[in-house]
């Protein structure tokens, strides 16, 4: 279940309706999809994409997405620090960023346009989220440094981060809330880093 935190006010939200109300003005939507019973813990990329084919096809129609893949990151992923450094600084993309988390978790930090405060969205297994094109944001893995998710793209080449000079990421250190932050158990993934993109 996603957790939304607004560090400037100390507000933390876990109610789905409240989360939707905060995210909607930013053009961000969040959905919950079942994971348990849908795919096995050792499912490969093709099995994951097949299991969620109906949802992927719906998003494809609604958002003009043409490509989906499965990314798998663990502490054993080669070049992990270099990979994470691409995403942990404030940046934008020229197309939407859409992620459905199958395993693990992380935090999307959103810097809204105007005077709105930075919003942190922690996602875990079962959370689908979008970050609209042009939205200032950055991403941190949770402390288990594990995430596996479906990604959707509007261009077959994917997106390139456009970094923001003097971004606000330096004011917000990595942190996760929820069970992981409170010392709960976390689930490790397998060690394959990024599965090949699959054109839909």
C-alpha cells in the first residue's frame, strides 16, 4: 500500500481516497493491482507481462504506450550505484513515467509546479503510479535496495532524464516509511538486473 508524506507539514497519508485527492492536482494517479496469487515469486519477465496483459493493454490504450519491460534491481545488481545516481537527482522526462511494483519498493519525490510542497510517495508491491511528463521528481530505493516493476513507455527508445540545476533532492535524504522504515521484513528479489524490453 502506498504511503504519501509531505515533509514540510509532517503529514502522512495511507488512505486511498486521501492519497488520490493529494496527487490528482499534480496529474498523478495511483492504482492497486493484486500481486499475491497473480504471479509466483520466481516469475520471469515474460510471465509477469503475460499475467498483467489486460492492465497493460488498458494503459496502452489510455496513454498511448507502445513498450513495456520489467526491471529488476537488487543489492547484487552490477553497477547499482551508477544506475541509482541517474534517478536520485531532481529531473524531468519528456514522456510519462509509469511503474507497477511487483516486489520491493522505493520513494518517488515530487516537486510540484508553483508553491506546493515536495511530496514523497512510497510505493511497494501492488502499487501502480505515473509521473506525468515534465514533472520535477527524483527516486530513492528503500533500504533493502530491491525493486522489481513493470515499466511502460510512449517511445520505444524510452526516456532520458533532464536534470534540474540546484534541485531540491539535496534537501531530502533517502528514507522509507511503512513496515520497512519500522523494521518490518522485506522481500529480496533475484539478481537479474533489467529484462529486455518487450514491444506491445
